């Protein structure tokens, strides 16, 4: 599909021996190195690994690690892939890089009339992007008119077990029915099969299956939406729980019979391993964030996001309007017209028989979604360090500020100390620093 490719560019040639050794170590005599020396990376090792995996002991294959290059795939694919939690990603930034010449993916299954409409529409959105840049709109705000068929390039590193789960999701799970995602999943499967034949097929055969995903088939009228956050769930008795955890860990001295004092909380937040914070859990409803902003949320590896399909953002009709665009009348007119035009064309495409699975390609980066998001206290500290910083993208900075205010109202003694990285030490931004550090905790 338009040369969209997923290529395993790094794999450890010794990983088969390591995986086989890990399969043997729990049942054989000898040291770790002696057992490794007996593993030769041959057919016997592969047979052993398949046997152990079929018994449900899947951790053995986690010793195989891959790096994958996703080359000229759509942003629709990027959004799908980066929701995999046990992987690391580096994505080309649309805040800083000019994407005017990036091009876009055209679904191969489009009929001729659909294809002509699709291509002319996407070229028009790229032209709008260039016009906004020429009018003085920053790249990070002009990108909101770029469609989700925009070509993306990124790297991903993950272990074999996580790759098997991703390929399964691409072929039989959330990715099923999306031709580009299925094609990329098939590419990855073929490369994996060359190393571990039959492993993914066995996983697919015993997969519990995925609940069907409902896709929209209508488009609401475009309108400007305002985002926000609501705290839906908090750990009951969080203060008492944290007090007990700080006492139980044996790492803090009580002061007047209490562990949760300002001094001890400061020590906890500056500690390299604040495990006590992980016992506190919070769930937020994040309303009307742009698809561009969504990527900032799902890139956090330890949070738990629940995200509707990308097409739901287009179908809902609401979109973000940046102040930089609002400040330039010609830019605002052009910007609003882009979203209105996209809705009209998407409706026309549906009447021409466009499959709902392809509707996501028509979504613009500024279209908005509601999501649910769960984080523990430790991950919230990391999140706030990054996202309440003045260098953070303005939209997520605003939502993070609302989330923090809600937390501070819930448990002020702890969350009153949260904030950007400069509250905990030197600013990590270097020359990019705002030069206005917040008060240290």
C-alpha cells in the first residue's frame, strides 16, 4: 500500500540461544553460563522454545529483542502502533519538522471515483498547511489541518512477546479490517516466521479473540470544541494508604507519629524509586483533545488509555482552534474552511461506498476525541514533570494543568508538590529552558 513498510532492522542473532537457555534453566543442573554453552541456536533449541511457549511459559521469548522501522506509513498506523504498551518509540516530530512534502497514503482498495475524490481532498489539506505556514502560523498549529493519511516514519523497539501481541492485534484484533494495518502486520509476521516458524500461528490459533470495534458511518457538523479533564476515580483513603506504605517500607522516620510529613514527602518525590506512589491510582476523563495531542498521552508507557477509533474524531465534528490561528483572520477563515470541507467530502465519500475503516484517513490532526486515562501516583509525577513544563505543547500543557488542579484538590499534601521538572532539580531543557524555574519542592 503506497510502499508502506514495516522492517525489522535489528535482531540479536544470539537471542535464540538465550531463549533456549532460559527454557532450560528452571529444570536443568548447571550455572547460567554452563546452560548457555549447551544451547547451540540450532533446530533443537527452536523445537524446545516452541514446546515451552505452547505450555504457556511465554517469558522465554522476551529475551529476543527487535528494532522495527515503520517507513512511509500513515499516521493512522502510527496511532495504532504506539498504543502498544510494552515498546519504545521515536517519532518524527510534527511540532518542529515541516511536513509539506511528506505525502500521503492512498488506500489501495478505493474505487476509481473514490480515489480521485480522496487524492484531490488530501492535496487541498496539504496546500492549506502550506498557506497557514506562509501566513505565520507555527508548524505545531498548522499541522492540525494535516489528514491522518499523512506519511509517518518512526522507530520501535520491543521484545518478541510484545511483537507477537502486536502482530496478532494487527491481523485479527483491532487492526483487522484496516487494509494498511493488516498488510504491515503480514510483513512483520513473515520476518518473524523466518526466525521462529510457527510461533505466531500457534498464538493466533489459541487467541481468546477481540471484541468487535464499532466504526462510525456518519459525520457531524464541524464546530470548535473546548477540551477539559474530569477526575472519575481516585484511590479511596489515599492519604491513609500512603501513610501506611511509607511506614511499611521502612525508609522514613516518623515525625510526631506521622510518616506523611512535608519533609518525608519531599524525600519520597526526590527518591529514585518511589514505589509507594504506585499504590495510588487515578482515572481521568479527558474531553475533546485533538488527535495530535492524543499522541502525547499514549506515548507514556505506564499509563492506561482507552481510546476510540480515529474515525470517531472525524465523525464527532469538533476540532481545536489555536490562538495563533485565531489571531490572523485570513488564517482562521482558511482553517475553519478546511474542517468544513473535510466533513463534506467525507460524507460524499461514504455515499460513494467508502468503507468505514477508511474513514479515519479523512480525520484531520485537529479533530477531537474523548478518552479515558488511568495512571498511578508515580507515573503522574513523571507525566506532570513533562507536561506542565512551559516547553510542553500548549494543548497538553493546559489539560495537564487541569488534571493537576483536580489532584491537588483531592490530596493537596502530596499533589501540591507536583509540577514541572524544575520543581525537582535543574531544568533538563538546557538552552531551550524558559529561564523561569518554579519554586523547588
